[in-house]
C-alpha cells in the first residue's frame, strides 16, 4: 500500500510530519484526483497549511477537491478586500457580491456572465478539463448534472445564479453537440440555518450533518454515468461543497467539480469563517437602509432567503413600518409569500414583522381580509 492510499485509513495531519517535498508530491497526486475519503481525513486543512507556509499558492489551493474559482479575495483592514492574484483593490467586486447576496438583479447577472465567459472559453479549448468532461460524457453516454445549495421554497443567490449559468452554457453545449447540463434542485427539509455566514467551521460542519442539503443517493447514479458539478457563490470553508463531493462520489458519481465566482483566503476563512459575513455586508448592512430599498425596487427582483431574514428579523422590527413605503407593494407581496412559504410566520423572531406586513398589504389591496392574494 502506498502512503497516499493509506491516508484514507489515517489522517492528512500525519503527512505534515513528512519532508516538504513528500508533502508536495502527495498533495499534487491527491489534487489531481478528487477523493471522497479526503474530505473526512483532513485534506482541506492540510492544503491550507501548505498555503500558509508558502509551499503552494492560492490558485493551487482552490483546485483541491475539484474546485475552480474565478477570483480569490483576501480580507484587509476596515472591511476591505483585495485580489490575491493581482494585489489590486477588489472593492468593486466585493460590492457587487454583497448586493448579489441579497438578490441584486444586475449583480447576480454580473457574476453569472463571469462564470459563463469562463466556461465558454474552457469549452473552446479542446484540451481543457471542462471540454474533456463533456467530450468524455458524450463518448460514454453519461450525464452531467449541476447541483447548487439546497433550498426550501425560497432560493439562495447561488440557486438563482446557476440557473442563469446553466441556461447560457447549455446553448453553447447544444451548438457543440455535447451533452447539456441537467439542473438538479437539492431540497432542504428542515428550515435553513438562520446565521450560517457567521458560523465557525466546526459549527458549519455540524449544521451540514443535520439540516442541510438532501443529496441524491445510490439510485440516482444507477442507470447512467453521472458527473457532478457543484455551484456555489463563494468558497469559504468548503464544508458544503466537500459534503456534496463525499456523498456524490460515495454513491456512485463518476467525477466531481465545484465552481465559484469568488474564493476567500483559507488562512482567514478556516480560522474565522465570519469573514463571509463581512463580505456579505460590504454594501448591504444589517439595517434597513436606502441601498437595500434600491435593490428591492429593481425590476425583476426575486426574493432571496438571506433578504427575508434581514427584513423580518427581530433586529429590524422597529424600523420596518417606516421602510415599507420605500419598496413597491408587489415586491412586498412576493417577499410575504416567500416568507410564509418558508415557515417564517411560526418563527417568533419574524412573526410580528409579518403580521405588520400583512396589514400593510391588506391596506394596499394586495391581500384580502382573509389573507389571500389574487392569482
């Protein structure tokens, strides 16, 4: 048995005792072939350690466990972010990302265009990993599926983002007579964790065990070869993607890749996962302000789970009544329906705000006295 194959029975932490050249050799072997066992034996933490010691760079870190990210960000002082590859200020991208996390229509489209442009360029290169994936799938009669973060009646930014990406990329694939991507919706049965972005790595792993995504099991992979692409809007700790990788490969997926528009420096993310919360709040603060009102008033706005928590949570209850006239009534109706569909009405921290909103929508004539909306 080789050292690499024996790691599954032990831990990547033990490899840190080996000489640097051995560590790098084992890293490159493992990075080239994503393995579900590596999730459980600490490969991500091992790779972050290599990065912290300068033995690999951020682009190499991102590639582990099938990862691909367009831009890598490092947190700076006073809420700033900069591009790890160029060293340039990334304030504009951070602002776009912050608005996108709350459903900013133009901002989600901006992130989607970046991902589509990347995949189009990759597909035009017959030797790229993405071109080879679809060429091999065609030759073998396999399927390629996209999975994003699980949802329960109300989408996250990642769900909306990759709907746009899949639609656009499928046009390219069809024109190239390659298999198109099947967009698989991962459900959540339990309500999503309210404050996921502020959780530590250990807390995220615990949440993922008990109330996160319902991932397809063996029967999903039984009749055809299936290649899995997991799409998320950011790579922070990797706990969600790593769970999908582990479950997918264990149940029979032929390959796994993960795709992100943004990744955050793991030297910060793995020790302080709340850096994601700071990125989310670059433009859209926890209060009900003008930036949020402008975002909600954009044509085509779609309710996003994170926005529901911000609007109807206990912290903004006193400010909600004055904020209501700043947003179009039909948008409030969509937000109200989304919140009730996700059982916010039974959450004690949200129900008083929703009672207030119901009264407002009734006065506007968008709900009748029984709480019904016109179809």
